[in-house]
C-alpha cells in the first residue's frame, strides 16, 4: 500500500475504500474517476487536435516512450495528466455511484464535473512538486498539471540542422501550451500548468 493511502488510512477505512491491506475498492474507484476526468478534458478541449498540429509541423516529432506506455483517456500521443485524485473527499453516496456504474457512464461523469476542483487539491499544503524535482515543476496546490512530452526526432539531422530544428520545436510547443493553458483556465476556472519535457 502506498504512503498516501497509509497517511489517510482512517478516513479511507471509514468510507469503505480500504479494508486492512485490501485497497481493491480504492483502486477501482480511483481508476474510474481518473478515466472520466481525462475523457472530459480530452473531449471538452479537443486534445486529439494536438497530434495533428505537432505531427504536421514537419519538425520530426515523435511521441515519448513514457507517454505511449501510460494508459490514458486523453486522446493524444503527447499529453498526460500528472495530478493525483484525492477521492477520499467524495461523499459515501458519490463513491457508491462510481463503484456501481460502468466506466465513463453519465452518473460518473456528472460526479467528476461537480467535484474535480476539490478532488485535485491536496489537504494541508500550498505547493506540490512533480518529478523530476526542478523549480518549474513546483506548482500551486489545486492546479491542473499536464505534461506535454515528446521523444527522439524521427530523422537524424546534422548538428546545425538539429539545433535549428530543436529551437523550432520549442517555439511551437511553447506557443501551443500557452494557448491551451489560457483556454482551459478560462473555461474551467482552474489554474493550469502544462510542463514541456523531452523524454527519450
């Protein structure tokens, strides 16, 4: 059982999320909540369009190995959500509805829409650090944190071309991230941080 669960053991037991060392109910509800939140985010902001923009740029982008390995309902090869979901904040009734319904069913989506701002917030802290621990990866608690990551170039380039292409890649991604952060912030009324990371 992970450290986060151990810290909140009493609360989680009271809500029927864990029993002794059995965290299967917690894991099931957590996964359903995560799936629903990612799907809402992906659909509301048409995140699948990122694939088209990045891959039609002719800047030799490829998805990172990490993003390809991680199961996600965000419909893009380049973006993943880094937040933890504090599902112990949900009421017993909300937890029961999530447990009894299929993934991505309307009742679950409705609960997620109502609760995500609170569920993304960790109690008792002002900031949260996301690995690897660098200053730009320390964010205000309650912020929606996404990572746009990409891998090796699809084509080997001579040094000068490689450097020029790298600058163009960074400019494109910075521009994309700026626009997306503003759009999500305006529509959801939540702070948003999108980290850019090259992961080869």
